[in-house]
């Protein structure tokens, strides 16, 4: 494994020209625990990862094949910043700003939640450019 990479094993779900969809099992830290089957807090979720490949290169893989999907820690950090860091900062700024402007706690909470609407609409509009900047590869 290269330093600074995040890797997950997965199974190819579908293959199209220029796109391979891989199903991975994203496990929380406790999902790998030996007593996880007896514990109700262990979590594991299936995710579908879209891996963009050049042209007909996608047909090197077949449905059902086990592959390793990887990305850099930098790209993972960028994804975390966009999905959690910036919204948290935005909510805190709106919360503090509303309280400093004399708003009630209820108003501050509502303003904080509604401030996320334009942010996530913006993410949706820029989803294609974000998808190009945060990419995955399949290891050969």
C-alpha cells in the first residue's frame, strides 16, 4: 500500500464505457471487532463508488470481480471538508451571528439549519466539477 492512500476492497457492480461501479462495505471501527456480532453499536454500510476510467478501459473488469478501489488522503480530506467541515463552520457562524444580533435561541437554531439549504444547493450545482476533483482509481 502506498503511503497516504485509502483503500477498500469491493465487488464490481456494473461496467459501462468510461465508468465502473464498485460496491464496497464501509465499516466503522467497531464493525471489525471480534464481538461486533453481539454488540448493537457495530455499523457497516454498503456504498457504491463510481470510478471513471478512460474510454473502453472499463471493460478490463467484469461484474462480480473483486477489485481494490483507492484514493489519496488529500482527496478524502477534501471530501470531508466539503461534507462536514464547511457546513459546521457555516452553522456556527450563523448561530453566533443570530445570537449577537439579538435573536432568540429558537430563531438562531432555525437560521442555522436554513443556512445549509443554499450550501447544499450549491454543492448540487457543482457536483460534476467536484466529482472530477475527488476521484477514485482501481488498482491493477
